[in-house]
C-alpha cells in the first residue's frame, strides 16, 4: 500500500527520489569558495531583467595586492637605477680646495725732503688725490659678465666681496685706529684665519705675517686721522682661472690726512698726507661665494712718506708734517699714484716728489 505522499502506482523508476539521488551534485567547500557571489545594489536591481546577484571572479580579490606588489617593484627599480647612475657619474661636485697662505710685500716710501703740512682741505686740493672720490665711492665695480663656468651673478658676488674687504681693511675707522681687526677677519677664508691672527698678535717682516699685508693700521699713540674722508681711486678686475676658481685683482690708492696724536687745548697741529697703494689678489671657489668670504693670495703694498728705519710690521708709521727721513736720493723714486707696478730694488723705496702736495 502506498503512503499518503506517494502516487498510487508508487514511485516511478527513473525519477529522482531520496538522498542518494542528489549525492553526486553536492557542492564541496572548495567549489563554494571559488564561486563567490555579490549582491547587486538597489540601483542595479531596479534595471529591467536585472539579476539579484552577480558572480565575482577570484582575480578581482587579488588585483589590489598584485598592484601594490607591482608598485613596490617599480620603486625598487627606480631607486636602484638612481644609485647606479650616481656611482657611475664621473662628474662629481668639486671638492673645496684649502686656501693657500698669503704672500705679502710691504715697501715703505721715504721722502726726499720735509713732509708738506697744512689743513686737510689744502693738502687734498694740491695733491694727485684732488679728483679722487671719498671712501667706498672710490671703489667702483667694473661691468660684470659671465665667464665660461661662472654666471654673471657669481662674478658680481666675487667683486662685491672684494670691495667689502677693501672697505673693511682700508676705510673702517676702528681698523685704521688699531681698535679692532674683526671686520676684515670675518671676510677671510677660515683656512687663512690662523695666519691672520698670527700676523696681528706676533707680526714679522717675513713675507707672511706683516699686518700691512692684511690691512691698513696706524699706531694710535702716535698718529690719528685729521680728516675721516679718505680719498680712494683704483680698479677691480676679474678672470676665471679654471672651471672651479674665480680670481679678482684689486689695485687701489688710498690717501689719508693724518696728524700727530697730541692732547691739549692748543691749536691743532698741521696735517699731512699719507698714501697707501695696495694691490690685492683674491681667489674664490663656489663655497667662498656662498659663504661670502675671500681667499687673499697676494698683497703688494707701497706706503709713504715713511722712514726706512721704522718698524712697520705691526702698524704703519707715517712721517708727519715737517719731518724728514734719511737721504735715499741714490735710489729710484717710486710714485704710489702710478698704476704700473714700481720697480723697487730693496724693501725701501723713495717717494716721488710728484706724489707730495705742491703749493
């Protein structure tokens, strides 16, 4: 007898029935994981004939991690290429070269007669410095242009540093009076500062450690400025020495009105003129230009009127109005106002009469 749910004839042969009939189509766990489903959004389900779910490929799940791996590989490749090119590049930045010691020559110029005296105005008006400019205005920068390996701005910077050094070492009132050496020292390459300090503290007439090779300084116990308006004239020139070095040559004449450093309420003593011709050669590498400093290579100084017997290693010692020096008439006269380098046969020259004020 058939059951209530069975057809009267029983279960037909060939029709599915019982659990054994569906055992072959049961999905295993691996198949379920591989066939992930994703439900469509509400907007997607609103479309005509839209399905409720869509099948997601297993590649979509792994695409994010593969893209990240590819990005990491590209970064590593770029970094390795940069390192390789940096190692193989033969054009490395130039190494900062140590500064050479300064080589200096200081030649006192002795007068052939008594030193003329008067007021500063009278002396300047009747001297070769009558048309000179006053102070830093007399240190003019030339028309600058680029060189093969230095830009125009770098050339202008080098000329400006050279001018700053001339002002600090030849015109600063504190430096002239022997009160300080800081302004020019700050503009010197650190490799030369030890030599500079040695020259100031223990000056010697050895071509390396004379104070006058670095700056103009008077003995304040003997000489003071009679007029702060120093007259100046000269030139600045520049040239490229090699791809890493720029050179500036300064050739200037400084004329000072000086008088004795006497105290009292009496009439002021007469003034006299003292002339210093300085030819300085500066060298600059790119690090010097960035740090606003200079390497002072050579310094050639002629200064007078002075006595050849005076010790000028520590400070210049002008002969003042009415004073005389020993007779040096057999030596060739030297004019500190001349632009050509004088031919001096010894460490003392003769001051040309034309260099003195004439009334």
